[in-house]
């Protein structure tokens, strides 16, 4: 593909050439018309001057001498050193009422029939095209014809066109060079931006700060900076994921290896079964860690896109709890759901993210409950807030640890936990503009509350 300068230059020059060509064509036709008008006026003027000269009061015996003097003087037209070559291309003739030729120029065409129609007319005589003017003089019974060859006019028009076209061509060339330089000067900021980008280190993700910058390039710089920010955030997420995975998997993998070695070195079936049970438990815990890490990796870019839509929170809660109910029952717990009727449960949010948050709260409640207890889920509206509560009957959390449980990989008194569930919930609510609260209940248990009314761009669907 050609450069922007060449693309712009060719288009500008094409427009200039087409426009100038149209103007030149118009000027050509206009010049030809004006030249025709001027020459026609001269023909008419010469005819009337000739009429005036021939109408001088001259005695009849001297009139023939006058005509002879006319012929002798006009016979030198075009050959005298004082004159013009075009003189021989101009002609006139005068006839009397008997069609006798009284006076004429040597270059005048020989008419087979005397012209009789007054005014201007183009005639073809002896292979030459003439433009003539016929002036009848009734009182003298004369017919005066004054004409000139068409090639005189065409030659003049050609000279005008040539004299106009040559400066136009030279001017177009000079104008192209000037336009080329002007376009280069206009594209200089773009070239500067390209030079700055080429000169940056491959790992540099700092935003561009080109000042001063034309308004046309400001959106481009903003788009590049936005792309750099997205790449930087993507790399940060990848580094964070790798760091989290390395941090959390190092110890479980070492423990799994130890349990596997113990199973190999056992001498009895009871000891081997015990080591294998520890090994299976470690695999389960590592599986939960991997699943939580993958959930975080998928969730962060999704939340950053802010693909919100009207959501029926009641439907999301019911669907999520229905999926978890078989697992909760298998753990020896009884789930319950209470949705306050008559309340508006619709808002603008991310249904998938809300489902993940609820799933993590319920999972966390199940992990900290003893068999025979209940997992209660409640959805209600309080003023402008939607409150989603998950309550268990577990041992609760010491007040000093109520905030620390939202830290990544913090899992107090939960040897099988990954320490990521509540961290994921906190991340979701932070990105959605809501909040999560933990409170110990009496006589024991934890109530986790999602406050959904603080979500930005809250929209009631009605």
C-alpha cells in the first residue's frame, strides 16, 4: 500500500488537474467565442469604412483610377517589409448591381455567385473556409463583402491555448512539489508518533504523552494508551495468577509427594489405606485450589468489560441454589430459600458474576457447618438496597479475623479450604460496586450479606 502522503498527493493533484482542465476547457470555448465576436466586429467595421471611402464625392471619370489605386495598394499586403503576414488572409470585394467586381484584394476568394444575404456567414471557397460579412449599399447599388480565413482565428486561439497551457503544466509541477512538501509538513506529527513508538522498548507499556498533538491524532493516542493499559492489566493478571498458583500449589504438591512416598513405604494394609486417604484428601484440596484460581482468572477480565444487563436476582438465586442443593444434602445439611414477595428484585448487573458470588458463599457455609445443620438463603429489599444473605450454623469466626478472611489464601481453621472463596466474593462485589458483610450470629454461625444496591448505573427494570 502506498504512503499517506502519496495517496493524498495523487488525489489532490487529480482534483486540481480535473478542475483546472475543466476551467481550461471553459476558457478555450470562451476565448474562441470572444475572438469570434471581436473579429466579427472588425469585419463589420472594415466593411463600413470601405463603404465610407468608396462613397467619397469623386467624379465618375476618376473613380476607376481610385479603384486601381486600391488594387495596387492591396496587392502589396503580406509582402511589404512594413506589415503583417495576416494581411494576405484578410480580404474584401465590392460588386455593383451588374455583379461586376469593382475592387478587391488579391487574396479574396472567387465567388461564383455574388453573396446577397446581409450579415455574417461562413463559406467554403476553393478549399478554404472563410468568415465573411456582407453589407449591401442600396443607394449605390453595391454589395460589399469583407472576410478573413478561418485559420487566422484558429491560429490565434491555438496560440492563446498554448500560451496558457504551458504555464499551467509548469505551474502544476511546481504546485505538486509544494503540495508534497505541505503534506509532509502536515504529517510530521504522525511521523513523530511513529518514531516514538518505534523507539520504545518492547517491554515498555507506559502511556504515550506526545505534546503538542493535533486534534486528529488525539483519538489515536488515546486508543493506543487504552490498548497499552489493557495489555498491562492482562500481564498483571497473568503474573498474579502465576504467582498465586506457585504460592498455593508448592506446599500441596510437596505434601502429596510425601503421602505417596508414605504409601510406598508402608508395610501393612491399614497404614497404606491411611496414607492413600491423606493423598486423596490432598488431591481434593489441590483440585479446589485450581478451580478457584481458574475462576479468578476467568472472572477478572469479565468484570473489567462491564457487560451489564437487567438481571432478575431472584431467578439467579433460585437457579444457583437449585444446582447446589444435591451437594448440600449429600453433606448432611438442609438448604432453605426465602424470597420476600412483592419486592422488586431487578437491577442492572452481571448475572454470571452474582451467581459465582452466591455459590462461593454457600460453599463456604457448607464447609464450615456440621452435619444436621441448616444453610439459609434470604433475598429481600431494604429501602433502596437488595440484600442477599447466606447464614450457616457453624462455629463462627473470631471478630479479629472477620476482615482477614477476604485476603487471598487466608484459610483459618479450614485445612481443606483454598482460602480463595471469600476473596473471590469480595472481588466481584468490588467490581460491581456492591459490598459484602460478615457477622457472627447467636448462638453460633455466620451470616454473609451481599449489599447489591450500591451497584453503579443501577437500573430498575419496572
